[in-house]
C-alpha cells in the first residue's frame, strides 16, 4: 500500500511539472482581433496597414495606430495573388511592409505535437514505474535466500587481544588461528591443518563475541558475523539457501572468518522436534554440516561459533572435521575482574580513592558484561548525585543494584512490617556469622530493593570452583535463619520467607540428585536432564528412578531442612542478645555495614578475662 501511494505521488508530481513547463512556455498572449479578408483588403486600400507577417496561411497585421489584428487566407495562394484577385493596386500594396516567415523549429513542434504527446508520455511513465515496482518485488523474492551476513572489517574501532582483559587461556588457543591466517605456509609445510571450526563455550557475557572480533582484528582479514536465528524463516529451503550464500561470500573473500553467534538456535540435536527430518531448522543444519566438511575443501575459511548451551548441539556438529576445537571461557577470577574493570573504566573519570581491587573482591561470579554494566550504573548514579567524578560509594551501591535491584524508596514499610523484616534479616546474618563455613556478611539492610523487602549481602572471600557438603549444610541453615527468626520472635511466619524456602528446597534436591551427597542413596544422579518440546511446553527433567527412590529423596530433603531449622533455632536462641542489637540498629539506621556488624561480635577485654577458656571465635 505504501509503494502504490508513493508511485501515485510521483506520477502526480511529474504531471504538475509538465503542466507548469507548458504554462511557462505558452505565455498568455494579448487578445488580438480576428478580421476577415474583406476587412483586411478595405484597410489596405485605406492605407491603414503598416505591416503584414505571413506564417503559412496565418496573417499577423500591424496598423499604423499600432493596433494588432490577425486574419487567415487560403493556404494554396500567396498574399500577393490574394491582393491581385481582390483588385488591390500595386501602389497600395507597395505601402505595406510584407514579411514572410516559415513556421518551423521548437515552437512549431511544441504547438503542434506536444498536446498529443503529453498523454502518451504520462501513460508510458506510469507503466514504467509499475514495471519497475514489479521487477523490484521479483528481485526481493530472489534475494530472500541470501544471507544477512555483516562484514565488520574496516567498520568501527579495530578490536584486538589488547582490548580483551582476562581469558588468557582462550586467547592463547585463538592466537593459533591468527597465526595461521597470517602465515599458513609454515603449518602446511609440516602437514598441519588448522581446525576448520572453533566453538566458543561460556556463560552469557563472558566475551565470546568480543574474542571472535579480536581474532579478526589481529589477523586483519574479513570477518563475517551472523546470528543463528537469521538462517531460519517460515519458507522452506530459505535457511539452507542462506547457508550456501554465506559460505560462498566467505570463500570469495578468503582468507576470512565466519562467526555464527548463538549457533544453538540452528544447531540443536536433530530428530528432537515435531517436524522430524522435514523440519526446516534441521535442513539448515544439514547444509551447515555439508559446507563445513563437504567435497569442496577450503582451508582458508575458519568458522567460529559461540553458544552457552553445548549440551543441546547435534553430535555431528561437534565431531572432528567440523568444530574440531572447543575453547571454554570461564567467568573471570579476581585478577581478571580487576583487569576488566580497568578496561571499562578507561573513559570514566574516577576519584583517586576508588579501589578497583576492592570492587573486584566484592564481585565474585560477575561476567565481563556484568562488570561493564556495573561501572555504567555507577556513572549514572554519579550524574544523579550531581558529581563530576565517580566515587567508590557509587560503585559499591551499583554492585547491590546489579545483584538485587534498585532501591524502592516509594515502597515504605509500616512499623510492624519493618520490625518483621529487621528480625528476618537479623536471623540470616546471625546464623551466617556463627557458622564456620559460610561467606562473610558484608551488609544487612531493610531497605527494599527489587522484589526483596530487605536483604543480607554475603560475598565469598575468595573465588571457589568447588563446594563441599558441609558448606551446603551451613548455607541451608542460613537460608532458613530468617524463617526461624520470625517464628521465634513473633510466634508465626509470614510470606517473606517464600524465596528462602524455595532456594533451600532446590539446594537440597540438587545435593541428593546431582551432587551425590545423599547418606541413604548410592552415588549417582537421579533424574535425566533432557529438553523436550511439545506444543510449546518445555520439560527439563525426566524421572529415571522408582517411586521408592522418590520417597527416599523426599525423606532426605525433609531431614536436611529439619536439621537446618534446628541449627538455626539453636544459634538464634543462644544469641538472643546479639539478635536484639542487630535489630535495634536496623530499625534505627536501616543498614549495617560489615565493619559495624563484625564489631558487634568482638569481645571486650573484661569479657575475655572473665572467660579465659572460651574461644574468641564464639
């Protein structure tokens, strides 16, 4: 509809332009009297006529009084013959200046042919525009099978490995790709072949796309970027056609790099969907497999792909000859987090007191994208506070903003709810402080953030790769600490512990079914993790154990939760005085930082002297 309206407006504009041109060319003439031949003869005989201009059979007459007239004679006879036939004497004829002009040139054609040509020109123009429109639609239909790949070489700032902080092992693996693209002869001389495909694995935000762009920047070769979801359309065969076009473009620009982001969108295990072998997505995957390891061998095109779901990829995609190498990109450790913070803080003015090392210590589990977002939030808070430089406090506040959510200043708790929240968070903090294998408490607050009415922020003192059963047992006690605190201090519980109980139940189930930490069941996994899609519904677990085993799992979950509740209840009852101190400060200040919280548990000299056999850690 938009194209039709556009074409109509174009034709209308052309018509108006032609009409304006004609109106300019054919200026309106002064009104001239049309006279008969007899009157003309009479005026000549009376010697009133000064000049006669002959244009074919038309006569333009100018009188001595400067008045203009016009007349028309027969086309077959000349003016002199006409005068002789009407008996005009030669003396009278000699007093009239007769000018003869041939009617030719542009004026003749404009006056005679243009009125007939204009309709044909306009009709032809309209038909031409319509044919172009139809031709354009046909071209779009033919281009539908072309890939929407983007060549990012030469566009924007060049990215190299220097722009990627951390991920040293991954960069070392990918440097071989760069070296091969720069000088592949030294590899071929030894009979070595560089991997055709490299699969980048890692959690969202760890820098898979950035690393692939750094490879292209280091090698200085064309870098074609496309998302896995851009292959598949509703029309049959489009995905496979786009794959062929994509690899064709890459081969024409070889040596080059093809990067397929989120390849799991098109590379999922075949035969799992309702479409079976006729599924369009599976045909697209088949074409990718053929292009990567078909009869047409090409050693100068390297395929990089990224995914955070390697478990769902088709085995044929991961075999040698296609994606030979898998590069795992882990979440950054404390040293790498500090390096990433330095990279992302390059263009942000920081105060001298800002310690990025302290920020790195407080952000375990953060990815590179999380850290970038953290500093961006800190910059936004700085602007909101009308400051010129980012201070440490803005960065620390942004950590909580990213982890939990923004402060909900409009969500003001009533006195009773505020008191319940204070006891609830005090229960979490107290149990976490008293148990030896829990993370240190950095902050306790009853200020609403996100969906939470209050929160207890615990952060590990070091990066960990493994967790033990005893640590999980202590964490369970911390999770139910708020629930038990409400029960002890108010005699009933509220809905504020819902999320805590969900997390505790999920942790118990994973301990038994995934981690092999059950005391009653043999060490194996229970419940097969499998993705099945049926009518839009995802089923993530398939039971592979009996009902009797399910009863044992339930009983162990009950036992773990009950033991955690008993531990939390014992700690809270034995430290009632500390609990009241925490609650009093929370009700007064709403927030307790780590230093103030730890000071509540330090014994003064009098207490130590009176209890010499008692450990200070208690």
